C-alpha cells in the first residue's frame, strides 16, 4: 500500500468530472484535468532526473497550475517547497542555498534574475510558470503522457518543506511528511463537515500552510470545489460569495469585510461556514460578525510545523477569543516555559503539542529540532496560552515576539539585523503594535549613533530592496535608548506598551 498523500487524494475523489478549481476569470480544471496535468508535470520532473526526496522550490503567482504542480511533486515523490512571492533575490538565494533543490520554478518575469543564481548554487533546472498558464513548465510538459505511476513512499517521507522565519538567525525549513498532511486533512474534513457540495472561497496565498494545506488538502479530500481569487479583494469576494459555501480567512479578512455595507444576513445566509486562523481573531470581531451576519466564525489554531492543532467545534459553542479544542488525535498541554512542568487548567504557560500532525523536524538543523521537542515527543510551540476547565484553548501571546501583520509572520530579529547594519544606527528594536487593519503593524525603534542623522524615510528606503514589502516597518521612531532589564535584554513589552496608541 502506498502512503503517498496523492494516492489518498486520488482515491477520495469520486467524480472526476467535477470542477476542482476555478479562477475568478473563469479558467477551471475538473478533477480529471488536474490528474492529467499533474501527470505531465510529474513526468517532466522525472525527465529532469528528479528522484524521491529531491526538492522542488517554487516561487510563482497564485494559479490553479501552481496547485497542480504541488500535486505533481507529491506524485513524483519530490519535496514541494513553496516560497513567498514577496521574497527578494537575496532572500531566495538563502533558501535555495539551504534547501539545495533539484528544480526551481519561478515566474517568467523573474527568470533572468533567478536562473543564474540558482544554477550557480547547483540547481539542475529552472523552469517558469506564470499566472496565465504560460512558461517553460507549460511548454515542456504539453506533449508528455497523462498517465504517471505515482511514486510509492513511506509515511515518514517528506512531502513538503515550508520555511518559517527564525527569531535568531535565518529561516528554518519545517519538514512535513506525507503522513502529517494525510492525517490533518482527514481530520479537518470530518471536523468541519466538508463534502462534495462545498465551494470554498480561496483568497489566501498558496505558499503558506493555511492557503496551501488547510484549504487545498481539505478541498481535495472532500471532492469539493475551490474558487481561486488572486488575492483578498473586496470586490471579488462580493462577486463570488453567492456561489460559495465556505470561506477560510485570516482575521484581517473579517475586519475588512465588516466595513462593507453589503455584508449582512441576506448576503451570507447561504454560507455554511466562515473559518479564521493564522493570527488571533479579536473577540469583538467575532461578535460583530455574528451580529451582522448571524454566523459564528469558527476559529482554529495551527502552525507551519504542526498543521492544525485546535479548532472550535462545528456543532458546539464557538467561543469568541478562543482557538477551540485540540483536534481528534492531537494532544495539547500547557507547561511551565522554564521547567517544562505541566500546568493546571486556566494557568498560562507554553503550549505544547503532540500527534500525527506534528512535523519531522527542521531541515538540516538536528540540534534546533531536538531543542524544540520535549523528550516525550511534545513540540514546544513558542505560543503562550491556557486551557480552561471545559478544554478550550486560549492563546495569550507569543513567547518569541513574532509580529503577525495582515496574516504574515515577521520575525523582528531579521528586520533589526538589517536596520543595525545601516551606517549611523546604534541599535534597534522591532515590535508589532496594534493596528485596526493589519492586526499588528511592524514598527521600528531606532537609536542613532552620536552625531549621526537619519530620517524615517531614509531608513525605509534602505530596507526596501532587502526585505519583502510586508516586512517593512510602517513607522520608524527615533529614541535616545532602548529599555533593557538587568540581564541586558531589551524589554519589548515595555516598548509595545509605550507606543500602544501609535496607529489608533
Ligand atoms: P504560521 O507558522 O505562519 O502558521 O504561524 C503560526 C503562529 O500563528 C502560531 O504559532 C500562533 O502564534 C499564530 N496563530 C495561528 N493561529 C492562531 C489563532 N487562532 N490565534 C492566535 N494565534 C494564532
């Protein structure tokens, strides 16, 4: 028996003539067409000499073909490695150097920049794929056969590597196995009652666990349909909502939609489910949504490393401000962050998780992997929270100072390192401050060297070519010193408190 996640997908789909995916421009693929095209892509990868376990790094615009390429990688036993479309060339160089992919797939527009760099790092072939179904991946696979024998893998073989930024040093590649993806997708289909009648409104990016795995894998296992929006766009959401039954979003989607007059009971009555995750959904947003539409948003919690961990119930009470209960088969406990001792109900501590959903480790970082797991196999999430007496999990904050802006994770250390390297800068601290639209806004506090002079615009202009747009500070504030404790640690909580109202 094959443990390839694609084999599970293939056997779960009952009607190959159903629409699997369509764009807002009307391009669509039935399941059969998706199988055929994934066979062609897989055959092309094999023809390029790719063998089981080889990585395929993909930085492309959102398109149905990009998802079909993911399926092709599963079929070929390759490790799919999606990369944020906002990453700069310098950032890509790090990922490609670290992951050493056999094949890179990029947008046609970026080929001339990426190909020489990839080739110098030992990449065998760089292919292109554009959002309008153009590029060398398309050209070279057109005449290949639509039959491809899916590669047999072990449950612990890698299906994907997703990079998550690190608080110290550079990004870490989370290694996800075929078994990780299978177990979580199966659980979510059942827990959220997905069926082949569902039409999922998909406005998320597809290089992140939420839009890639949660949305697509659940759709596939349920034989449902996805409607692909290029990005979150209010006009398109309004146009496509009547055809949908489920929407998955980050909290920012919900706060933005609440500003729309047309959002009401009438325009959402036909919807079965609204799901939120990837960042905290404010209880007030949850309540405002219920008041306006009659729907209780179902909030869930997960991470790149663990897939989904908890979810509010489908039938039971969906509690505003809670991430819900551990999913079936997933164990969650709260520990003392310093000693690891387990804590009783209602006591905040480190959230730890164990289950078939939890990743295999960080790519080429055995020591880092070991330090993030307890000896009994629990993964230390880095999130602080508590479990109440009824079993609901509440997330109180992040131990690692991660900033989540518009659903994207930004690790302050990376931004601070770039700011600190600007001439005239003494030191800096980057924090997330409450922002009505983004949830948190990346904000930099900069201390200048004596006699140096720099403006806010100059700092941002220096960072612009180095960092993805979403990581750029929304504001740069200049101060005489950073607050520190006696151990010399910068007191970020104090900075956040001091500037709490900056964007209000
Ligand atoms: P990522 O790996 O990008 O999916 O980010 C994972 C992090 O997002 C988690 O460790 C949490 O800090 C945060 N997160 C995800 N879902 C929620 C949620 N429902 N409430 C609060 N934080 C969340």
